[in-house]
């Protein structure tokens, strides 16, 4: 991976906003967002910023990830008065972070950049381990389903829900009252690579637990308990009725896209297994 060009030196004390491309193993975290009584990716990052720059800066994320979920391409942003070049600051922060969180890239961005609101699409991947025996080393990185799964039927079912639709049935019960549950699902691919089944989902935005519920119900298709048409029919059900909700440890935030490329070329994780 090639580093992006360094930003010019800044005057000490000048405020600037930086965007970070993050990769993390979510196993020990209670999610990405700050919590008062549990370790989170946000608290780890904010502590590293404070230790490096002497500033307590609030970090914003492009998307919320649940406890145990992972990321290859999470985007975060924060304001700093540090005069360190972006890539120097990245290296300094990585030296402070534990091994399960790493900043892949850091760049200066516009002062009004918002990693969540400015995102135009997000790519999540759900990984199912369909081996005969449960994994040991990858037990926290994929959902193990030991029985046979019909991947062809799963892929057919996934294609039937692509488009701009109301996904209320596939969201968590805690979705705010009155909030729109319509999302533009642009891609939903299901493929097998060895024992791994990958469900790649791309949309403008996602509801809470949407990908996990889509994946959980898709396994029911693979088991022959639902037909592809019945899977699509779940969209007509009441809010939070579709599922089951697949466990969080099989979920990865792969990539967040913006109108302009923030981090240069060669950073797409799409060819990696999970």
C-alpha cells in the first residue's frame, strides 16, 4: 500500500480536520461508538489522539458497528491543532494503538467534512463459515453453519431484494420512531470460496442490524426453509420481523465511498476474504 502524499507543514495551533481509514478486529470491543463503561473503537482512538497530541478530540465515524463486528475500511474524522503531517500523525497514532486497531491512511480534509453524512455508499460483507467442523482460529470472524447450504438459492434470493425498498422488516426494534426505513440496496452478491460464503451488500446507507438480518434470513433460504420468493416476501412483514439476526462477529464494514476518493488508489478490500 502506497502512502498518500504528505500535506504541507501547518503552523502550530492551526485547526485542521483529518480523515482516517481504519481497520479493526471488533472482538474485544463493545462496538465502535463511545460507551462509558466498556471498551470501544472510539475510546481507543480518542485515547491515542490525546496521548499523541495532548488534545481530547471527539472522533466521528462513517458508520456504527456492533459489538464484535469488524472493519476493513471504516472512515473516521477528528479536528486537531497538531502541526504534524498527516502520515507522520498516522504513524504516531498507530504506535499508541493496540494491535487490533490500525490506521491504514490519514489525510487532511475540508473543515466541514462529515464522514457519515457525506458518504454516498457503504459496502458490508457478511462471512459464513460453512465447513463441516467449527473453526477455532476464526471462531470470532465468521458465523459457523455446519449443515449444507444452497448458495445458488441464496444468491437468487439476494437478487430479489435489490433496489430502493422499505427494509423496516429487516431492522432492529430500536429504530427511531418516524425515521425513514427506505434504503437503496445497489448490490447483494452471494458467493462461495472454499468453506467461506460471502454476502456482499452495498447501499447508500443501512438500518441498524439490516445486514445481519438479511444474512440471517438468507441462511434460512440456504437450509431450504424459505424459497427465494418467500425471502423477498419478508419485506412486506411488520418492522423487525425478518431474521434471525446473524451474529455480529461475521460482519465487516469493507468500504465507505464519497463523491471524491479520499485515500488514493489500491485501498479497496473487495478482493480479500473477509
